[in-house]
């Protein structure tokens, strides 16, 4: 069974995709960028605020399907520059106190809306 997840507490998609898809107990969260879901504007003051906004957006999607950060098994982090890695890692890591998920972090040539970081994830029922 496949269920589309689109909620008001996370940014509206900026292209033809869903915020997330829940299929057979696995949640696939689309890449999130630092858009404030209420104003629709980028929260791009600095890399730490961008990362925090992204993680909060992911949290809202998880909550909608009765999951939390502990359900995440895999993340992908895309960055405009590896020089921001330490700041992204600091904020990202604060959401995983123990047993952090598998992940990759990579430098990419460009991201939507010219942001500095985008994060996607996969979460599963416990």
C-alpha cells in the first residue's frame, strides 16, 4: 500500500513530487531544503539555521505518520561546499542522540533555489 504524505507543517513541494511516500511501513522523505512551511520563504540566515529548518521540516513529516527521528535508518546530505560540513554535522547530529542512521554526505554542483544544503531520508516502523 502506498500513501502520499503532504502536510501544511512542512514546505509545499516546489516541483512535481510529494513531501514523502509511505509504502509498507517505510517512509521515503523527499529532499528537504530550508523553507519555512508557514511563510514559504527560505530560512537561509546561515548554514546552521538552514540545517535546523530542514531537520524540523523532516520532523514534521515524521510526526504526521507517527514516527520520529529514531525511525530514520538512512539520510542523504547534499551540500554546496564541503567547507560547511562541520556546521551541518553539528546541527544534524543533535537530532540523533544515539544510534544515528546510515548516511552519505556529498558536495554537489547545485541545489534547488541555490540553497547550501538539502537532506532526504528513509524511515521505518519499529
